[in-house]
């Protein structure tokens, strides 16, 4: 089986996997980074979102062979102590309900605010549009992105 060296959360990890194994499985099953969730497996829900070279990506759609040489960040690597402004805003607004979608939501919001620290409501809605929440916590999510943007900008 081929071997791949991945840079995840500023650490190097060497894994064995088939070329087309989704990065999501490698993160969860081989590196024990289980904060990244499996929702649909077909790029439709955003539960598996991570940062790749600073951009948000679906880890269920990224093959492990494509991830070599990239700078990968998962929810576990977003901050040392859960104190990223987006994570703080999430706590302040008390966003999570069941919590399942939340890592993906936070990874989307944090990459978005890095590129656009003072977004409009419409921009927030559009940016978060690809992340499904089965608890329908959409109003809280939008509010938390606004709170986070005030902390950042
Ligand atoms: Fe990747 Fe749903 S699990 S988008
Ligand atoms: Fe339950 Fe979003 S908080 S799926």
C-alpha cells in the first residue's frame, strides 16, 4: 500500500492508504482526529470541512494522494485552547444543539472571516450556505459569525 506524508495541524504524519482514500477517513481512522465528522460523504453537508492551505475544503472529497504537500488544519488545530475568535463567539452565542455539524461550521466560518473579516449579512449567509445543520441552528450560526467578525475586525 502506498505511503503518504501529510502536514496536519503543524505536525507531520506518515500514513499508509490506497491512493483514493478520502482524507476524512485518514484523519479519523488513522490519526484519531475525530473532530472532523462524516455526514454525507458526497460533498453535500460540510460536516467534514477542514482548511487546506487556508481555504475551506470537504475532506470527504479530497483523496489522500492529493493532500501531500498541503498545509492541513482540522478543528483540533484551529487554536491551542479553543480560543479562536470563532470558537469564542460560538460559546458566547451558545450555538451547538446536538453539535454534530459544528466543527464543519466553525471551519467554514473561520476560513471565511480570514478572507473577509467584516462581512455583510448576505455574505455570511452565502458563505455558510453549504453547511447543513440538521438541528436548524442557522440563526445562531449567523449570529455567531457576526460576533466573531466583531472580535476579528
Ligand atoms: Fe463531506 Fe458531507 S461528509 S460534505
Ligand atoms: Fe445538530 Fe447542527 S447542531 S446538526
